[in-house]
């Protein structure tokens, strides 16, 4: 006889391992999964009748920019409504901590928030703020290379010198001691592009002794994406550190069709090192407005503009025509600004999504007033459009990409699977109904088919609404597991 707080009865359990479904009951006691199986004799304070719906581990968003959102808007509805129970922050070289804005807020750190929101000079102070905010989801964090550079350098348009690298290393090591997952870089951005390989390697080598991870937004994601991937692989291999390639893609029309070569390069490296990648399920990217990415052959939508906020939602082509300017000149007048770039081919997105080493990450930008729909729709889009409708992979495979694979890659102990003793981060969803509702035209839309979400055993979302129970916590680094 099992006595528990919550009994989820008659669920189709997909445990996050990638294995097939099992019809079972799941008991929750406190923060943990107490039992999985046929639990007819159990008693519970609350019984949830799943009626065959899928019960999966809570989804883990492998790539987010929620660093400040988890403090500013701790209800985290864009993620909770998708079944996301854990977010990985600090990606693309930009993190909320450790940060001291002695020389202003450089691009793309401005994607995270306004200058006054960066109040965390140490990693420990950021942890305190997250725990004080009590967000609805768990938070695990990388340290951003660009954030470290901005702390120590008077100009980001050059390589760091030896004393600056040493100072960055001291800050990185302190953050690792306090629980950071590892280091991220955003080498494609002008704030880090001048950092040579040796500067990056000097910091990455500090990760090895701590069992930490290196995540990178490659130096180039278009015509030179393969050499950029080889650079990242070489640094991680030399330093004996696991690598995650952020939002792997083939961007730009001239680069379409190169996903096979890109994935072959990735796969060939796996015999010699630990490597994985994340991907979002859309053929459009979103970031700050970068003149290097302006291409009149693709549709570019402005999401925000500091000097011209009235242009948000318009395409760059429309703005350029209204101003009687070439698109590059119109883009220059709009800066600083944000943009969505319809710059990828659907075939490349599918090839990368289906690869067995690909995790799912939204790369959503919660500070954007008109965000890319991936902020609200990523995970149900994988389940509904790519899995159910397009049959890109099986449902157990899709769940694995969002849960067990990600937990193991980032060393999130006792999460990402439905197993006795694991934390009760769970999502119940209807596999025939689940789908994204967010669109490029109307992006702030909760998905459909997500029935119930529990975070650390607390009922956090049901009936298309948050319950108000915010049970997320900061997750300090565990040990990154060797992947099969």
C-alpha cells in the first residue's frame, strides 16, 4: 500500500530514455517520484485520471535567454505552458552574471534586458536572486564569454591580452565553484568575433577539472559554418571538455543544402570527443539586427528598434521602401534593433532536428516586444507538427530529445526521466491534440494539448493556466555524463 501526495492513474508513460511507452500509474510524494507501475492499492490526497494521455518528464529547454526573465517574470508562462520545467540560461556568450557594466551594455547582451536589470556582479548573487524570485521553472546557468570580456576589457573589438584572460579565468572559476554549468561563447557577434581561438581555449581548458561543459554559438553559421564547427570541435577536444553546438543551422541562401556535410563533420568527431547540439524547429532565426545578415533575397522582420519603435512588426523591405533607401541603409538607421531572419531551408532544419545528438532548445527572446514564435511554441511544435504530422521521428524519440538526452548532456542529476527517486518534473499531454498556436504574426499564444505540468512535485499548470504555485529552483552543476 503506497500513500502519496498525487497519483497519476492510467498514463501512457514515456520515461525520457527513448524507450517505448508503458501504460502505468505514477505516484508523487513531496518533490519526488515515489513509484511507477500498477498502483491500484495506492491512496493519494489527489488523484489525476490521465485516461491514456502521455506522461513525460518535464521538458528541458536546452537553449534559452531567460536569464533575467526568471527574475523579472517568474511565472514563466511562455515556458510553463509548453510543458517546460527547466531552462538552460547563459547561452551565446551572454549571461546575467557575473556582470559589471562599466562600459555600457554591448550588443547582444541587450537581448536579455535593460542596463539597470544587470545587478549581479557575482554568480552567487545571481543564484540568490533566482531563488528569491521563486520562478515556476528550474534554472541552470552557463557563464557568458562576452559577459566576462565586458567585465575586463575597455574594447571588445580586439583580442584580450594575457592579464585580461587571467582575470576572466578567475571569474569563471569562481562561478564554476558556485554551480555554473560551464562556459558559453557567441563568437559570431562583433562583441566576441575578435577573440582568437587561443583566447577561447584558455578559458575552456579551465572547465575540464570541474567536469563542466562548453557551449558555443559558432563563429560563423553561414558560408563558413563547417570551418567554424571544426574550430569549436578542436578547442573542446584539445581541452578534453564536452561540447554543445548551439542552434546548429545552415544560414543564408548560399549555404542551403549543406546540412549533410555539417552533420557528417559533427558525427565524425564523436569517436574522439563528447559532442552534441541543439536546434529549434523553425526555418527562421531571431537576434539583434546585424548589417552582415541583411540580404534582400530573404524576409527580415523588425521586432524592435530603439530609434524607431513604430517599425516593429514591419519587414525591412517595407521600411526601406517607405524611406526610399536600400535595405542595408534602412537597417543602419533602425539600429539598435532586433530582427527575425527567414534565412534557413526547411530541408536543413529537418535534417538537423532528426539527428540523434540533437536536443531541442527554443532560443526564445522573452525581452522582445514582438518575439519569434519559438518563445511560446517550440516544444509542442516538435510534438505536433514534426512528430505527429510530418513523422520526422517517433514520439518516444521526440520526448527523449527534450528530456533524458538534455539532462544527461548538461549533467542535471535525477532529472529528465520518469524513474523512482527522480524529481517529479512531469508533463501530461494529449498526443493527438498537442500543437503550437504561436505564429510570426501573432506570437504570444499558449500552445494547445498541454494538460498538466508539475515542477518538483508541485502542480504548476492545468486548464490552460498557471496555478500560481512556483516551485522551480536553481540547479547547480552536477557531473556531465558520457553519452552513448
